[in-house]
C-alpha cells in the first residue's frame, strides 16, 4: 500500500472523527469527550489515519454499554504524538489482549450478556495496526480485565 503523506493537523482530524460518531454514541446514550489542546502538525496520510481513529472510536462505541463514556487524549512523547481512545466498556482478558491485533483475531462476545449489536470480521484492528506501522508508529492496548474498560493508543512521528 502506498501512502499519500502530507502535512496535516492531527487535532483537526480527531475532531472530525468525533463529530462523525457523536450521533451513534448519542443513540447508545454514550458520551465522547475530546478536549483539543492545540494544533498537532504531523506528516501522515490523512485518509489512512482517519481510518485508524474512526476504527478505534467505533470499537469503543460498540463495546461500551449504554451510558458509557469514551474519551480521546493526545500527548507528545519525545518525537511522537500519542493518541489514546479510552472507554469504560467490557474490557479485555490477558488472552484476548494477545489476540486482538492478529489477522482474524476477532474476540467472540455474542451471547455473553453484553450489549454488542454489531459484530465484525476480526480484521479491523489488524488493518489498523498495519496502517499505524506504515506511518512508523506503534499501537497498543491497555485493559485491567473484564468490565474494566480499555485504552487503545497509537503513536505517529511528529514532523
């Protein structure tokens, strides 16, 4: 895959993705919070990083119960921007954390009492990881276990 790298504002793109998914979150009685602190200029493929952010946000909406809270934070560490999508959803076990970024690494959640109305193919996070890596970044997951929420973070290099 060839990237179309241009200088872009990461904050603007995150805001755009949040606005797109706020309607779906509202239907599920969820809140999405993003408090942009400043313009974050970086070189990246806008369409591909849009896919990354949208996928992480959509997963947070899907796997967070009604009334849940989703927040997006950005920070700078060394020469990278870190974007984190945190939710108070159903979380991940240690075994699931090892599986989630693999191809067809779908976590089966049907019939387990969670309000998960949309099932996927198990390719979303695999593709998301590949897109982040193509940009020279990394992606990771933090979760303290079942029903303790999760935080997906990714890095991309600054200018």
